[in-house]
C-alpha cells in the first residue's frame, strides 16, 4: 500500500506544513533575540500577556488557557519569574482557590528593554514581509482558527485589550 500521489499533493497538507515551518522559523528568530535579555520564549510570552491584560494581571488559570502551558507549567514559569522579581502573585478576592500573576515594575522594565528588538525581528521576518491588506486578512484568518482550536485563549482579556 503506497501513499496516493493526490494525498501527498493535497493543499491541506501543504497549508499545515507551511504553518509549521513558519512557526518554527519565527520561534527560532524570537528565541535568540529574547535570550539576549535573559528570558526564555515562554517567559516572554507570559510577561507580554500580563502586560496586555487589564491591570497587568491574569488569574493563573486564564494564563494557562492563553498559553501552551498546563496549570502546573504556568506555576513553574511564574515561580521563575517571581524569583527574578518580574511578576508577583496576589490572592483572588472572590475565590480563595485562585491567584493572580501580576507584572511588576521590574517586569515592565524588562519588557521595555526586550520590545524594541523584538519588534524589529517581527518587522523583518513577519509583518514587514506582508502588505497591510495581506496582514489584516491573515490576522482575521488566524483569529478564526485560534478561536476554534483554543476557545479559552482570550480568557481574562478585557474588551479594550487586543487579543
């Protein structure tokens, strides 16, 4: 039994392959630039999500839903960031079982140091390669897919915060 030539050339296979290649390539570009500031890519993701959230905080469960991390994975990342003074935890006033991860001033300062170079990498390897119409279309398409495969990805995000 061989693989059908039609299946191998199926555009769906090509689309997911391209998406995977793009993600891997961009992740490699981002990781190097972010590592220059003493952060792992997932630590940067947590910091940027906190910075873009109302009051620079998210419930730990919402942070897990917004990232690729399990709840225990979020706990480990937040532990490291808390140890470095970049985030702190506060108790949830309405639910004793929940806590918030909160971006500290030191965390904001670290992001301020990382972001100019990060935006340069984004412009060079991603958004700068597309026309404004291509970028808008791609972002709309990505949101449709993201909302289908990760319905909790915007958990805890306020109405005024872009997802």
